């Protein structure tokens, strides 16, 4: 099948390559045609547009010329009329000249007689007059002109000039136009009159005849005014010395108007010039421009469309030609053109050449018959006859011969064509079908394989045609159902196979959903075959839709009877394995109870023995026994933790905790073991930027403690470094921790199995170092449960680094309650330590806070002048952190004295650090020292160092040896604190009865013991003067177990007074869910076995009420902070004598009690601060109640009284009182803690009589 797919992909790739070649060869030719077509279309568009524009311009130009011609003709006609009318009026006026000539002595009457006929015609004369001796003598008409007769022209110089000129030149002079006295405008024609002197017969001047021509009538007679409706006509008179317009608008003569003009010659030799322009100006466009343009656009579009159609036709033809040529050249099938008569090949494409191996020249030299194999000539003749008869042949298959002589199969078909001359040719399609035949063979082989596989896997097929309501089964399907080949499956006939109603309903529902909703189905159903055998089949199906309608449903049927039987067997095996795992869990639970029960007795008695007076050898032996028992208990706990993880029942807590304090506490708990081996433990929390986080601190402590313990165990010299950092990611905090040691290292070959359970590097490791091999496996599982991982990098014989990450939750609301870091900006700090890792870690932290740090190896380097410049002066802010682990007391005292005498360091803060008990040496003088701290330095230690002042005095701190001094179990003997309390211990195991009774007696609690639940109920019911205040109840007992006893007490069967009595469960069960089971049964608390006296004390402090009478205290031995409330000053801070009495006069017990308080008060203050910040009144009240009890037991009276008030304020929900008492509570807690710490420092090695503080 894979070979077939490869062949198909290869053929598809070949076809794509051929297609790409076709496109590549076709694209250049066709692009040329497209370019030519675009060029023709562009040129045609340009020509059509240019022609249209030219025609439009010619039309406009002709129109403009025609308009000017019309205006010019009209103007010339007007000029001719005007000139004719003027001359006509002159001729009329000259008639009077003739009259005067014939009658020189004419009078007014005679003048009127001759003038009157002149006004009867078409002349435009307004009046006519005769002037003699420059005085107007005669006038016609006289009416209206009376004032003119006798007028002396000397009074009118403007007219006198033309009058004299006419007389002098004896020529007619036309003057004007003038504004006539009678109104209007007129022209005055002055015609000289000469007569013959009768005496000498010579001509002499008589005078002049003046004719006034009315211009308005002249204009009307000449058609000038009528023409002015269409033309703007202007007339100006041109003389030798002037040119002025007397008719029309002056603009008509401007060049911008481009007027047509005409001239009139006056008899006096002057000229009148007429100019005319159309009223609306010369037309920019022809009147028919829009029509012409429309016609031009239509004609252009028609012509351009025709050009486009013709171009497309040409392009289509060219494209078809190219396509045909490309199809011929690039076709994946061979094509050849041959002469029908001769069989010679005329044209052949590259595909056929590639198939045959010939070149084009070689192939065209062959004929049709030379390519075919001779064995098939008979078939060839048959196809030839078909070609002659029908004009086509094929398709048929035969073999061709390649150039190398090999044969290959081809499929032939052809078509007979004729050219214009009638000559016959044959187009032949010759397809190489070698690949198809191979593919067919492969498909046939694959189908055979599929049939074989179907038979082996017993998988058949089925199909249901919806429209025809017919069902079809494959051969294998028939075999599965054991039917013969004649069986016709139908919807009704197949129901007999699905004999159960469930099978039938499931199959019907699946097919219905497939047909209606297109949901594929897969069902396993049980059938009964045709021969009656019951078997399991796996039937699948899906529907096929066409236009939203289901047309068919098809699928497969597989015989899964054997597989179903195997699966059923696996299910049975799985259930058996789960039962085994459950049995293992039950076994572990039982064994846990059975082992932890005697362990409780062992550890309990050892704790009691440890609290009794022992000499040094006895104390050492007891301590070894107790350490061994605790190691055994640790091993049991590891096994139980692994069992929980393996069963997936380990549950994680999610509580808010102080991560910096957690690391500090872990380091402090491991420091002693490290320092006893000469190792230095370094804690680097520089990368932790916040204090409060949320997660499971107990499991985190377990991981870090395990890794640190391993590092200490396998390291003999050097350092153990714990580095921790927090970073935010996706709304969570990622804690990264790395524990680096300089121990024996791990071979690379053993790293892979390191985190496997019950695995150590080799058997000698277990014998030499001990351990179960579960620690790292548990760490790995815990990291993964907390969303992280763990890894290791190691170099054999050089050391290892274990790195792990876990996910924590951010708690921003509590960040502002973190311990404030003092201002260390630019503060000069000297770190003197031979350990480079310690110097680097502490330097990084201080530099992060802005300090100026100088890290020095040797103490004498402090006095190097290169570090202390002359212009610097020491101050109280200068800080020296000096490690004295490798110095004796004498050298340390001498060094501190030198520093105080040095001018730069005399006022500096000096802090000593040590990882051993050097501080307990009496030879060590701390008077010159401001502080002393044990390594590793915690985060709070660093802040305390920065808070130190030059006037502070160091106190000694001692870390007791785990061998020389017993472990601080802190079990208590405080009989006075619980003098009004009585406890009922319900326990069936005699050893545990004795342990519990002795422990309670040591504490000072009255107690009774009941050996089972029934007796316990009877003792509660019995009348007794002293009522029980608390019950310690074992969970697993004969007769009646602790759960039943608790339910009976809560239901009132032990009496109403005990219905709400505090009940603490004692159980050796440590599996997941045991605590929840106890609480759900009605118990108040849970204490797993084995437990230490301090564990029991913690529970009792929480649930027991007590009273303590205060007494007056003498003056304190050391100065302490006092509370601000004046009422509190009357109450002593601590009644040490009473506290010693409560410890039965045993100072070692009192010291353990004080140590326990100092350990617990920090956590309690953190819880109180968190409750106060979050306004959680119930938690605040609970913490106040617990502190009230512990402070009362130790007779810390001020804190006891303040805690009681705070508890009452919490119960009363009084926010004002809570706010005030909360501040006082913090002060009293700090004072009492400092008081206890000073007491422990002063009485570190011996027990002396306590004094009241």
C-alpha cells in the first residue's frame, strides 16, 4: 500500500511539473499577445479621442468665424446706412445753399419758404439755419428756436471754431455730436455759401448754412438701435488730434473684446469708426457643441467597441492557437500528426519523444508502422480499417518499441482529418500506460492484501442505500454472521441476529442518530449467528448526505469475541490487583497502628526518663535510645508517606505561611547536625522578594529537610548551601530551591535510578549511612503533586546539587505586614569571613538593600589603608560582621579591642557570628561587641543586625550539643496551672495507659484511666464530686471503639454535663482520612501516636481552662520594655519562682518549658497578626485563648492578663478594644519572650535558683 501511495504521489508530482512547464512556456507568448492587444487598444483610444477633440475644435472655430462674419456684415450694413443717411441730410441742407445763391438777399420768410419742403422727406434734420457775419440770421423751424435767431457765435467758441474752419476752407464741416439746447444730441453740418459779386462777378463768401441732424432719428433710420439688440455697437470719431467714443460702450473697442470694425468717411475728411461685439460676448463653444460631442462620443464608443471586439477575436484566436500548440507540446499524453498514405510522422510532442527516447529529427524520419511491435499487426490492420470507414480509430492497447529496443504498453486513439487540398492526415493520441499498469497491479495486490487482512482480523463491511432500501454485506460480514452467499440482508431479517432487546435498541438508536444528525457510531454488541453461536461484534457506521438528505449509511463489522474475552480477563485481573492494593493499604494501616502503639510506649517512657534526674552517662544512653526510636519512627513515617503517594491519597493543604521564616526554621533545625560534622550551612534567600505565600508548608518543610539531611549525611567537609527564590508566572509563584553540597557525589550511571523508591546507590550506602531509600522518591512525588519537579546535577567525589520547583499562591494582601527592612542605603558594611560562599550570599542580600559592602577574608585586612581612606570617618552606621568560628577567645577579644581603639571603628557596630559554642566560653569578652549571632544567619537575624546600635551590648547564645544534652522535647510539669482540671484517659493498651498516666502526672493533671469504651461511659455516668474537664480517647479498642464512645457522649448518653466536653483522639492510625474520620465522629482534636509530652501539652493548652493567682514581683534582673497601660505596671511580668514550682522545682524542666514558649510564640504572633489583618475575629480569639493558657502556665502575668482581655474583646466583637489590646499584646509578647531568652542565656549550663523577674 505504501508503495502504491508513493507511486501515486510521484505521478501527481510529475503532472504538476508538466502543468508548471506548460504555464511557464505559455505565459511569455500569451503575455506578448496581451501586450500587443493593450497597445492597439490604447492607440485606438488615443486616436479616437484626438479625432473627436479635433472635430470639436473645428466645429467651435467655424462657429466663431461664422458669428464674426455675421456681426461684421451687420456692422457694415449699419455703417453704409449711417453714411448714406448723413450724406442724404447734407444734400438736403445744400438745397438751401442753392436757394441763397439764387437769392442772396433772402429774408426770414423766404428762408422758411425754401426750407419747409426740405423737412417733408425722410431727412433726419432737426433744424436748418443760415449764419452771416458769424451771427445766426435765419432759422427753420422757428418754433422752439426763437432764442437762437441773432445768436452770436463768438459766445460759443466750441462751435465758432468749426464755423470759421468751414468759411476758411470752403468745405462742409460736420461737427459733433453736441448736446443740443433743445435737448438730445445732434450733428451740425456747416456748409459754406458763396455768391457771385454782381460788381466784379467774383465769388465771395455769403456765410454758412448749418443743418442740425437728430442723432436719435439718424440711428433709427440707419438700423443702429435695432442691431443693438444682438450686438454691442460703439462709434467713435477719429480726428488728427483726438479719438473719442460718442455712441455705445467704450469696452467694445478693447482688444479683449476682439470686436469687428467698420469706418465711415466724413465730408470734412474725418472718420467715424464702428465696433461691434455680441451682447453675450463671442461664443466659446458652438451652439451645437453638445450635440456634436454626443455624436462624437457615440461614434467613438461604437468604433472603440468594434476595435475591442475585433481585438478580442484576434486575441481569442491567437490564444486558442497558443493553447492548442501548448496542449500539443506540453500534453502529458503523446500526440503525433502523420501522413495517412505514407504513415510518416510530421509533428510530434515532447511527451511522446520522452516515452520513446527518440529526438525530434529521429522521430520524424520514422513512419507509423516502425514504432509498433510486429506481433500486433493484425490488431493494427483492424483499427486501420475502422479509421478508413468511420474516420477514427481506438482506443486500443498495443506495445511500442523504444529507441533502445525495449517495449512499453500504450493506449492509442486517432482522428482522420483533411486539409484544404483534400490530403488526409491522422491525429494520433499515444498514451504511455506503463505506470497505470504497474499501479493497477499494485492496487490489485493491495486489494488482495486487504482481503487477506480483513479475513485475518475478521473485519467486514456493510452498506445501506436509503433511497433503494437495500442493504449489502461483504463476504467477511457474511462469514461473521455465518450466513450463506444467497442471504439477502434486510432491516427485518437482521433483527433475528440481535436477539437481546438492549442490542437491538442501541443499534436502532445509533443508526437513527446517524441518519438524522450525521453522528458516527461505534458499538460493541452481542449477537447470535445463523448457526446459533453467541459472539461479540464491534459495529461502526456513519452516514453520507447529499443536499442535506441521507443517501446511505455504511460501516464495518469486526468479530471481537476473542478480544472481549481477553478484556474481561483483564478487568478481573485489574479488580484483583485493586483488591490487593486495598489489602496492602489495610495492612499498612493495621501495621501502622500495631507498630506505632508500642512506639508510643517506648518514646513516652524515654521522654519521662529524660525528664528525670540523670547523670551524664545515663542522659547520653537515654538520648541514644530516644534518637534510635525517633529514627525508627521516621522510617515508619516515610513508608506511610510513600504508601499515601502510591495510592494517590496524599492531600495537600493550602494555607498562608511565612516562607522566609520556614526556611530559617529548617536551617536552624539542621544547623546543629551540620556544625557537629564541621560543615557550614548557608541559607541564601536573596531571590525571595516577599514573605507571605500560600501553599502546604508542612510538605515543603519535608522536602527541604530531607534534602538538607541527605546533604549533611553524605558530606564530610565544606559547605551545605540552600538557595531559594520566588518568581511570578501565569498568576502563580514558582519557588525554586537548590541544595548544594561538597560531599561524595553521585556517579552518572546511578543518577537515573536515584528517585526510584527503595533505591540507594548500592548496598554499602545503606549499611554505611542508613535510610530506607524512600526519601528522594517521596520528594519527587511531593514536588510533582505541588506542580513542580526535582532534578540533580552531580560530580562524583566533588558534590551534588539537588534542585526542585513547586507552585505557590501569591498573597499580596499580607505583604505590607512584612518585617520592615532598615534603611541600609550607602551604609558601610564589612563582612569578615573565610567562607567565600557565606561572604557572597550575605553581600548580595545587603547590596540588594543598598548597602556598600566590603567582603574580607582575614580580620587583619580591616586595618588595610586601601579600604579606609584618609578622608573617611567612621560613624555609628558603620557595621562589621565578624566570623569567629576559626578563632579562640583570646584572639577574638584582642581583635575587638583593636577595633575599638582604631579611629575609624571606635563607634562602629560590631557583630560576631559563629557556628559553634565559642560564645559560651567565659573567656570571650562581649563588652566591645554589639551583637552575637549563631550561623546560619536567618533573614530576621540580618534585619536584627541592621537594627543594632553602637550602644547595644551583645548577649551570649548557646546551641546545645545533641549528644551532651538531651534533645529539647519540652514536656511540661505544670501542676499548679491545671490544678482544677481532671482528665479521663480511655486506652486499652497497658503500656500506653502507663505512658499516658505518667505523662499526665508529670504535667500535674489529675487523671483516671478507663480500659475500654464501655467502662469510660460508666465512669462518666457515675456520680463524682470532681467532674472531668477533658477526655483523651483511643480510637481502636475492644468492646466499644473511640468513635462509638464519642457519638454516645455527644448524644447525651454520658450525661448532659459531658455533651460538650473536649475530646482529643489518640490513634496510631496515620493514613489519609484518619483525622477527618475523628473530627466527623464529634471529637475536637487529633493526636497521632507516638506523641511527645510537648505535643500533648500543646493540645491541652488549647482545650483546657485554668486560673493562676498572680503575686507581686521584685525588681527585674535586666531592663525590659514595659507596657504603656498604667494598670499593667502593678502586675509582674513573670513569676519565675512560681514557674519553677510548677516544674516541680526542676530547672531543666522549666528551661524546656521556656524554650517551647519561645518557639511557639513566634508562630502564634504570626497567626494573630494574620487574623488581625484579615479581620478574622474567631481566629484572633482562638490565638488569644491559646497564648492566655501558655502564658498562665508559665506565670507570665502581664501577657496572661492582656491575652484574657483580648479573648473577651474578641468574643464581644469589640473592634475598638481589639485594636488597643492588639498593640499591648504585641508589646507584652515581645517583653516576655526577651525575658525568657535572657533567662535561658544566663542559665544555659547549670540550674540555679530562679528569681522573680
